[in-house]
C-alpha cells in the first residue's frame, strides 16, 4: 500500500480540476444570465438557482411565501420575492 504520487499525477489532477471548475462556472453563468433580466422565473429555473426539490418549490407556493402565476400549466415565481425570502432566512 505504498502508492506514490508523482508531479505528473498532481499536474494532471490540477488540469482536470480546473476544467471542472470552468465547466461549473459556465453553467452557473448561463443559468444566472437567463434569470437576471426576468421578473418572473419558471419552476425549473427556481429549482436550479436555489438548488431546491420540486416539492420545496411547491411548498413555497402552497404556503404563499412567494407570489406566483400559473400560465398554460407552467408556474412562474416572482424573482424579488425569492431573493427577499432567502435573504431574510439567512439573517435569522
């Protein structure tokens, strides 16, 4: 059980790690870019942005903690309400 880690192993790990971080940053920018200019956000975007399950988003709607609209079977949530709710929750 004498595994040696070489400089080449560390270099490869570093390159792989940087690649993964770059991919995550690009995905995050794409999601946030879609949401920045919108007042109302679709359920899927809310779940992605806030890292929430569909049930958690539904719970916010049912308990009327955030405003929502239902248009042609899709739910849209008010971005300002979401940001305010989660900013208030962090302060507690």
